[in-house]
C-alpha cells in the first residue's frame, strides 16, 4: 500500500514538473509590453530631442508597431536582408518625423546607447530568462 502511494505521488510530481517546464519554454516573457517599452524609449527621446507633442505621438505609434514586428519575427523566420530592409524603412519613417538636427541627435543617441548598452550587459548579466528588446537595432 505504501509503495503504491509513493509511486502515485512520484508520478504526480513528475507530471507537474514537466508540465511547468514545458509551459515556460513554450512562451516568451518580456519585461515590458510593446506599449510600455515604446513609452520608455520615446519619453527618453522627448527629453533628448526636444520633441513636440505631435512628434512624440507619431514616434510612439511607430515604435509600438516596430517592437511588435520584432517580437513577432523573433523566431527567425525572416532573413537578414528582410530585417535590414525593415530597419531601413523604420529609420526612414523616423527621419521623416524629425528635423535635420533632431535626426543627427537621434543617430548619436542610439550610437551612444549601443556602446554603453554593451558595457552594461556585460556587467549586469541576469539569469531571469526574461527577454528584453535591447537589440532593437534602431
């Protein structure tokens, strides 16, 4: 009788643990929603680039769309050339919204962000498993 209870309990534990492990691998977890991430980025850009309310709204909508595209295509179903083309189209859309000076500052902002981001990643490696969008490639 004890053996049967022990076997049943062990079987139940194995089923629960394997279901939990499977569900974690099946879905991507992001630290922020696309809207939250876009707001963080565009809020920062608003300060750096001195954006008007209209520019802010346009960039916010553009970033939400771009972040959702990136997350949808994260499985690697799009080839490098298509990714480059999408990135180029995104940058052209941003450039159309900004003035010449803002565009120059925007490029500098992302260049600086990229170099400091690499340093920060090396310092702050986490094992949380949560995905971030630091590789947006803007």
